[in-house]
C-alpha cells in the first residue's frame, strides 16, 4: 500500500530526487504527464486536478458503471482508498466516466481525458473508457495531483499483444493473472495462450502441464474484465506430442516405419476429427472469436520426402501437379472451415507458407509472421491476409535468446519492421506481439522471466499504441516505466512466507529437518543434512522432469540449479511444497518417499514448519 508523505521537507526532497531520475522526461516534455504508452498529445491548462477523500466515480450507464467498478477496485488495490460509484451530477474532485457512441473519431479503443476541477474520461466504447482509466491510474501512481489539461489518445494498431507457450512447461495461474493485469495497465489487448486444458473427451492426453477448465474460465473472466482477449492455441499439425504421444494411431509414420509423436498424420480423416474435437472442447472455456492452430515447424528436423503418403494425398485431392505443401494447406483450410463454422477466425504462424504450395490458404486467415522465409510479408499483404508482426526479435526464450529491447527502442522499431523486410506503410498490419517460449524449461524461473519481460512489454505497448520513440534516450524511456510502476492488484510472487532459518518439516507419514533460504528470484532452497531438495529423474521434456511420481531427493546444492528452487505455498494452516520449474506439488508415498504429482492427481502433503 502506498504511504502518504506529509512532511514538506520530505516531499521537496523526493521531488528533487524524482526530477533527477527522469532527466529526459523533465527536459523533453516538461508539461506532459508521464504515462506508458506516452500520451499522443497533451494540451495543458491552468491549475490541476486533485484526488482526495471526497472523490467519487460518476457513472450513469451500464457500460460506464462496469468501467467505474473495475476502477474502484484498482484504486483500492493501489492504496487510494474506497471510492464510491454514483449516478448524477459531478462535483469538484469527482471522476466522470462517459461513454458516447457518437464520438466515432475516438474509434474502438481511443478516449479523451480532461483534467481540471474534476476529471473526465470520455470514449465511444466501454473499452476506450477503460483505457482512459488506465491512464488515470498511471498518473495517480505519481501523486494525487494531476496537471490540468486535455488529451485525445487513440492507438495506431488494433492488436497489441503477448504470446505465452505454457504448452509443455506449466506456468502458474497467479503469474498469468499478473500478466493480464500488466497488459491492461499498459493498454495491451491480446494474450495468446498455447496451453493444454485437461480434456474430458480425451483423457489419454492428460499428461502434466494442463490447466483445469475452471482455472481457464477464471482467467478468461479476468481477461474480459480487463479488456484482454485471451486467444487459445493448440499447435498442429506439428508439435502435437502433448496431445498424441499416447495416440500412435494418429502419429505420422515415416518411410522407415517410424512413428513421429510430434506430427499429426494429416492424410487421415481421424486426425482432423481428433483435432477439431479439441477445438470444440476448448470452446467450452475460451470465449475468444479467434482460434490459433499454430501450423509452424511441421517438418522441423525432417522433410516431406520422408513421408510419401503426404504427396500421394495431395495429388489424389488436387491433381498430379500438387505438392506435399498442398496437403499441409489442405489441413489448415479444413481447420479454418471448422473454426469459421463455430464463429471463429483462424490464425497461423507464417513459416509453413514457403511458396511451394499451389493451393492458397483460405482468405481471412491471419498470418503471424515470426520467421524470414521465402514468402515475404509484402506478398502476404498483397494477397489480402491480415498480418501480425510476431518477429523473432521480440522473443524471450527461457535460458536462451532475449529480445534486445534497448536496441529496438534506439532503432525506433515499429510493427512495420518484420524479419527480413520492412514495409513502407502500416496498411494491412494488425499489430505486433512479444512471444515467450520455454525451449530450455529449467533455464529460468517464472520470476526471472518476469524481470526480463516488463521492459519488453512496456516497449511493445509504446510501439503499438503511439510514437515508438517518445524519449530521446532509452534511459529516459525506462524512467517513464519506473514512474508508472506496476498494475494495481498485481501479486508479489517473490515473497517467501517464512524467514530464512532452520525448520522441522512435518506432515502425515514424514518429517525432516532443513535449512530454508530465500533465492534471489524469490523462491526458497530446502537444504537437508544430505543436500538440497531437488526433482530429479524420469522423462525429460524441454530439459525438465515432468513425469508425475518422480522423486524429490537431496542432491549436492547448486545455486544455479532451478530444480532446487521451491515455493512454500500457504494452504490450510500449513504449506505445500511446489517446485519452481515443474509446478508440481510434493506428496508423501506410503513408504515415506517424497514425490511430485499434479495437485489434482494426488493429495499434496501439507507441511507444518517449526523452528
């Protein structure tokens, strides 16, 4: 909770300190309030708006009251106290939310904010009004007084997003919830989630990494409240191993008779039926009007020549001049038709569009361009496909490549700059997004990823909403981010709920003594007399032991070993031990061994800690 400094001397010192920490902002835009994204314009006026104990949120219509209700919660979470939502006339100090559909010049997401004796947010839509309140929250994060003036703030691109692969390595729900809040705070509106929802229709596919349907319903509801569309993805026909590793009948077979657990056999109608049944099951929990089918890296590490049945399928369907890529496009188009029949628009990655196909991708398919291949963005645009920039330059890979945010900022990167080609205009470009991948799942913890993500997220928000280079230096831009801080309601996931020290861990059927020590990234090591508790053994997926039932044993302590990092999760008057990487909880077997299991597969041990 924010503390209120009341001493004039302290306030003056803080003012000088803050001014010194923001040299670029103070010199370049002395009268423009600081936000991320930066305001696209600002007309100053005399005086200021003062937020105080008598402030009310004035909202008459249903849309306005929904926005005001969310704002009231966020103001409370940010330490600004309880603010009533009322109808009727506004008075000095009030905040007025006004949705006027006739203000079409503001578009679907723009808003006008005017500060004076009272503060008003006006928009043509509920979403626009919501974004106006995000600006207000950022301004209040810097103090209860806002300079008088007016801004009309409208985004340049309609899709401003983040993509997260929780497809193999489970990412905790609180982390994803934090991401939704941070995205909304910075006016990002689209979250792509490649993940597994625990299936009722295909229980054989429920290997760990999944989320329950209720968990996803809750996340989608949060996204709806914060105007972040959450788009689901099941990658296909490649990278299908999370789904078909136990379905050899659906796996593609090469010319040597070897099954390919990651490749769906696109020549079989049963494969399409299986995939579309998953699409339908996801529709039970995701409300997005888009579906992402991946369609990348189908032949990663191989080539179509090893699968002659694919060429035969294509030629049987499209004639002797058809290519294996036509069979691939045929599968994409069948998924497109199924999605369209369910009221959803299809999205795919670009790398499967090599130009070797004679059959075109169905019109209206959004192509997300991440890799420089033969078919360039300009050609895709000329063919009429909506084009999103998901450049590799924007990637953050666990234990691998991290986007050079500073370099991109200094280059004034914007969504026209694709891998391999920069387009002269923004026509046909829907926007851009950051992508998070777990290629080395143990390479970084969630908390470490978050530290790397926030600067990149703020940069993308700036580059997709307004001027990609609002400050003369990157230092000035990062100071802007520091000024607005983090989203209200964001949970501190680096907090360890017990102090460092020696404890006895007790649960039914097992006890042991261990030294608990906080790690730099906000987890804990559990050091017994024999070493540090670690998950080790079993099948590795992306370098992570994701097999349920694998033992947690004491190993030689290694500060760099992320599998030795744990969350002590408060529950039922005790704590659960959750591995920071596998995200599975520790249970105790009948013979007293410590093993990991998904929390809904086996009752987690509830540990009592005594010093």
